[in-house]
C-alpha cells in the first residue's frame, strides 16, 4: 500500500515539474519575443538618437 502511495506521489511530482518546466520555457519565449519587438520599435523611431548619440558638432570659436 505504501509503495503505491509513494509511486503516485512521485508521478505527481514528476508531472508538476514537467508542467513547471514547460511554463518556464513558454515564458522565456514570450519574454524574448516581447524584447525583440520592443527593440525593433525603438530602432525604427527618432527616439533612437537618444540611445545612440549623434556625432559631436564642431563648436565655433569666438
């Protein structure tokens, strides 16, 4: 009887661990997709000049 209970508990734990790993993998993919989308939007806007400053201008001497 105890062997069956332990086996059932072990199977439940294995099922939960597998579900957790699948969820973590899905969240990682979603996070990477979101990052790629946001970076692409930033690179396609004028805001990008704040990320990559323009070359320095030569100041006029007085």
